[in-house]
C-alpha cells in the first residue's frame, strides 16, 4: 500500500482480524505525512477551536459583539503542510486527495446522528472550473450522508480576499426552493479563517427557520 499524499510505500503488519476479514484497515498516510498535519491541541478557543487560545479568541469575541454566535469545531491546524495540501486538492483539482482525511472525518461525524450534515456549496462558476465541490467530496470520501440545502451565488473567491474584505462579505447563500429543512444542521467546510463564510450560511439557514446550526471544518 502507498501513502495517498506522497505515494511512498507504507508497511504495516497484518493483524489477526485482517486475516479473518481479508481486508486490512489500511492507513491513508505514511508516518511522515501524518506528522506534518498537526491536530488542534486541547488548548484552543472554546468557540472556534483556534489553536493556542485558552478561552475565547478575539475573532469570536468580535462575532459575539455583533450578535453572532459561534459554535464551531475543527480538527487540524492550518499550517504550511495543510496549505500545500489544499493547493493540490482544491486549487489544482486533485480529487483523489479527498480520501486523505476520510478516516478522521468519519470517526468524528458518524457520531452526530441527530444532526444533518450540510456542506458549504460552491458557486456555479467555481464548480465549473474545479469540477467538484471540495467540501462534499470530503464527506463522500468518508462515506457520510449529507443534504444539499444551500446554493451559492457567483462572487469573488474568499481565498482572494484579505481579512477586512472577508468580514465585510455580503450574503451569497440562499436556501433551495421547496427543500425539506431539518431541525438541526451541522454545516461543514474545509477551512475556517475568519468565520465569515459560515456565518453567512448560518444566517440564511436561521432566517429560513432552521432551529439549530453548528459548524465544523477540517482545519482552522
């Protein structure tokens, strides 16, 4: 077997359960690649999981001062290794890399049975350019059921904006016509930077009558 990210061979001893099922639980990453992606530690913001914050970070305090609740969870710190990953996966369109973090997402999200997973949509122009939605592709790779509830209008990409522009973003999301809205929605995104994207999506859902909205991202 080979690492999904660097393609180097991965050696792993067979276990007794593997012999019974003839299907070893293969790791997706080699030890070097796994070590380069850093999980968020126990010392993180209580609202958004920003690494190194013991209480509530300044970003979340600003959101709450504006009357916006933050209830977010993230798995990985957005470091240089993660930046390089998204350069390949998201911007160069390496769809196969959706499998890299599938075990982590599956382990976490399969426990959220009371919540309906909703991936942040891409705009029509972005979807046409990229050929896939990078968020729902992560969920599909993990074998997680999700529902298409939102649409997104064409706008400037968040990655092309600075912090001030992100926070000043206007509403680009809308709830699909005639969609059956669940009571509890867990919004899923790939990267949490300022929280502006998720706040806009959450606003659209709450205005449409959804009672409870939380969010999660692969990295923060």
